[in-house]
């Protein structure tokens, strides 16, 4: 599934709260969780979910 959240993902596989902003841990976690609720798996979107997960882990921990 190619969602608008995947389209707005930054080149480093993170997100911000607005389209043209730099990736932040808060924005990335929110968007990642939304995609998980929509049923995206780790290999969906050409592996973008896995790359986003790795970006989140490398920048901080959600807890």
C-alpha cells in the first residue's frame, strides 16, 4: 500500500510533523505507528517500514 505518509517520508526514512521539515523522533514515531495501524508490515513499501524502524532505533528509543 502506497500511503501519503510513505510519500512524505524524508530521504533518511524519518518524518516530521510537516512535509518539508527535518526528521524528528516525535514525528517519525507518530507516522510509524499510524502506518502500523493501517496494516503495513516490515517489508511493505519496498522495505521503507524497516528502514524507518531502524531510523527510529538509531536516533532514540520510543520509550
